[in-house]
C-alpha cells in the first residue's frame, strides 16, 4: 500500500480495492440467487438441494482461495522461484472454477 495524503488519493486507493471485491461478491450472490430461483420453479426438493449445495460450495471455494493466496504469497516472499508455482496453481484453480460453471450450466 502506498501512503496517501489527500482525500482524492485516499478515494482512488479505496475504490481501487472496493470495485474488484464488489464485483466478485455481487457475481457470487447473483449466481447463487439465480440458481436457487430456477430450482424453486422445479420442486421443493430441488430447491433444498441447490441451497445446501451452493452454501457448501461457497464455503469450500472461498476457503481454498484464501488458503492458496495466503500460503503462496508468503512463499513468494521467501523465494521468488515460488512465484511460477503460485501462478500455475492460481491458473489451475481458476480453470476448475470455469469448468464448474460450464458443468453447472448443463
């Protein structure tokens, strides 16, 4: 983080952090909302299954993303050679997320 002195610098830094977090959280919420809404039109059992599955998946994916980021950020501080490993695992995790979205759409 850079030290800021004026209000405009502070707002620029705040929105630089706020916008990606807001977009991510909004998209996760919207995905879960539309899945639950569509499953509610089918049956109550499907609605319950989607609600439980979405809650479990959100907790798992958020936990894995946090663990991956925190562990490999600390490893890159120790050694720069871990930076390639970090990027490859991050790419792998993102590919898994995209595959999950593709199969969910089917």
